[in-house]
């Protein structure tokens, strides 16, 4: 899985941070069928709640990704 550098999406619908496409990441974050822990650091206003991160997962074809919004509110 490549995640690039994803932005954080707040409940206000605003994207915070810059998106770096996952196809320029030098190596995958996780091996096939593996697990990994990672962090993201994005500054957001204190009054914004309920955060999501866009997770890009490479499909069976190189540089073709499916994107998932993952709830990171409690992280």
C-alpha cells in the first residue's frame, strides 16, 4: 500500500494539508497482505472535529489507486 502524504479532512469539509500523490513514494508503506503503523501531522483549527484521512490503496495495476476515507477522529 502506498499512502503518499495525505491531507486530513475535517467535519467542516475542508482539506487541511497538502496531498502528495502515492505513486511518487519510493517504497510501499506495507508489504503485500502486511500491516504497518504510520502517523500524519497536519495543523487544523482547534474548533474542527471529526477527522478523516484519504487512504490510497494500489489496485492490481501499477499506479492505479482506489481511495478510502478512513475515520481517524479517535486517533
